C-alpha cells in the first residue's frame, strides 16, 4: 500500500490533522495536495497543541518528509511564520525534511485584500470565506497570470509582482477597498524568497521516485469533500480540488498509483460547517450548544483558522454516501465519538424527503449533486445514546454497545468499514476496529 489518501468527508474540520498524525508515524512522505492556509489542522501531543495551516501534519513525527505539492496556494508569510512556530516547539524543519513544489502558486497581500473586498461586495450572499486570499489566488492560476514558487528566483520577479499588485489595486479601487502598497510587499517578498529558496524542489519527481521505491506516501487533504470546487455545495465551496482525485494533479503523480491505494475518509460523528451554504441536518439552540461546546475546550467547534463558531448538526448519511462515491473511499475513521456521550437519543440522516406530506418522495442518493439541497428534509433513524465517558477507552470491545450500534449503522449505510475511532484530541486517544 504505497499510497494512502486522507480526505475529509464533510465540510472540513473532521479531525484530518490528528488522523494524519496517527498514520504519519509509519509514513515516509506526508504531502499536502490542495488549498492553502485556509486549512487549520490541530494535532495534540501531550501538553502541546499544534495548529498547522500549510505544512503537512505529519511533520510532528521525526520520520516523514513533508511535501507541499503543486496543487497548493502558498502565502509565504504564513509559511515562514509556521516554520518558525514549529522550530520553536522543537520540531525539525529543514530542507532535508521539507520540500515545496516549484509549481505551487503564491498568495500575496492583494489576494487577501481582494478576497475580503469580494465578500463585502457579495453582501448577504457571501460565501463566508476564511479571508486568506484562496479564491483570488486560484483565480489568477486559472487566468494564467499567477506567480508560482519557482518565480521567486526569477530576475523579473519584483517587476511581475509589482504589475500584479497594480492590476489588483484597480479592482480593489472599484470595490471601494483599500489598495496595497507595492514597494513594501516587494521588499517583504525578497525576504520570504531567501527563506523559501532552499526548500524548493521538483516534488512531482521526488514523490514519484518514492512511490516506485515502495515507500509509504500519505496524502493529506485539506478542507472536505463537500467543499470541492467541482463536486461540493457550489458556490459555497473553496476553490480547489479537495477530493481524492485532486491528489494526482495536486502532487503531479500518475493515476496508476491509485491502484491499491487506501482512501481513508475522516468523518466527524456529527456534522459541522463554517461559512454559508446548505446544511439539511443543522440543529440550533441547546442541542447545538451540546454538540458545539461553549468554547471552553480547545476541541470545541470554533474555527482553528478564523475562530468562528461552527454550525453543527446530526451526521448526514446521504452526504456521507456521496463522499464515499466521489472519493472511492475504502475505509472510514470516525472522530469525536466522545462528544456524543450523554445524548439520550442520536439521530442519523439516512435519506432525504422532498415535497408535501401527500406528495413526498424519499431518496437516499443525491440527484444532481449537493448544490441543490434547499427544500430537502432529512429522514432520520434514531439510536439510543450512551452515558459512559469513552475518552479513556482504547479497545473496541470496551465501547458501550450503543456506540458500537451507531458505528455499525454508519458502516452499513456507507458499505465500507470503520477502521479507527477517535475518542479525544490526544495522539493516543484512538480505538482500532476489532
Ligand atoms: P481538521 O481541519 O480536519 O484537521 O480538523 P480541526 O483540527 O480543524 O478540527 C478538529 C478539532 O477537533 C480539533 O480541535 C481537534 O483537536 C479536535 N479533535 C479531533 N478528534 C477529536 C476527538 O476524537 N475528540 C475530541 N474531543 N476532539 C477531537
Ligand atoms: P480544514 O482543512 C472548514 C470554508 C470556509 C468557506 C469556504 C470557502 O481545516 O478542514 P475559502 O477561504 O477556502 O475560500 O472559503 O470554505 N473552508 C473551511 N471550512 N475547514 C477548512 O479547512 C476550510 N477551508 C475553507 O469557511 O465556507
Ligand atoms: Mg480545520
């Protein structure tokens, strides 16, 4: 199994970071293939909580080499800050163990300014982006005027960055937003360039060589399947390919590596979403507070990147089946099972219903994808809850029967096995399937 892909099955924040950390112990390379610092991946090791935005979560282990693939958009300032944060925490980050694709695109301050100004212009219809410049950077990539990591070394880089800023400033003026001062940005980028230079590599070639040598490559997805630019709840999505197929273009590896790949879907035991867009199983009031938490614990449902309160709801099995289909998932990892302790009854959405009471139709798959969820009402199967605290458990046999029944229902609904369950944010708080 040289290639293992870790992908979120929902709208992000499923706990991918901590699950990547679990598998990274046995990996040779851990590679990010999409997105940028819109991602926020938390890894808790003992008293230390690492919040990673750009660097693959596997870097916390000493063994794997971290790769930032060509499918990413990289804000050099965030990268330099993250390297610094890790080094101060005693993690070794150097060019021997971290490689950045020459073909990844750069995020500049104008992309961030445009992201924010465009959101203001969208008014009530805003996407609720993270404001990190992701959409505008991928727009420039698709428009074929983006700046790439390799361009940092080019003699005309300052001129090209200056031109990009001037053009974006015209757009910012039209949007009534503050413009960006080119000279300061150009000066800052010279410094970032010096810091990044030693890490730049042909990561496509390096990952390919590692695959041929039979090494274990762990591909770490950012965001979640329902935020995919093509297959998610468009237009309330991010701008990259978050699904498993994105690994091949986002790392520059051939599709034949898919044969025999393990595709692990990380799924929270309930549903969360940050930002706007449809959410059929969303709940409110006291129930929402019980799922979200008050913010007193680091794992409560408040964004790692933006601090926003996440919307919460019951696990949506229709959307989960869709994620299994579009990613070709081979197994599931269920996170935050501990949060479900203490609910009298758990609900799992197994189908949608549309129409009035006499004329309704019920369906278990998604006609025309998930963009079109308005007007669909969830059909729930109910399960008895459990009262026991599961966070100290490490063996499947010890899980309460009600928890095993709930997990079995998820497996039945999706047709794939649950391989691991996480019962707390700590590295060791994992229960492996019997
Ligand atoms: P990611 O973006 O998919 O990596 O997920 P985030 O790190 O943004 O959000 C997941 C949050 O849940 C983080 O605060 C994790 O530390 C926490 N977490 C992960 N797994 C568990 C778990 O099993 N139980 C609890 N209580 N927290 C968890
Ligand atoms: P991780 O990797 C949750 C959401 C934003 C917004 C939409 C578009 O931590 O799971 P963008 O800034 O990407 O243009 O925002 O996508 N979003 C995330 N939600 N987790 C993430 O990443 C996200 N990255 C983007 O909230 O709704
Ligand atoms: Mg996150």
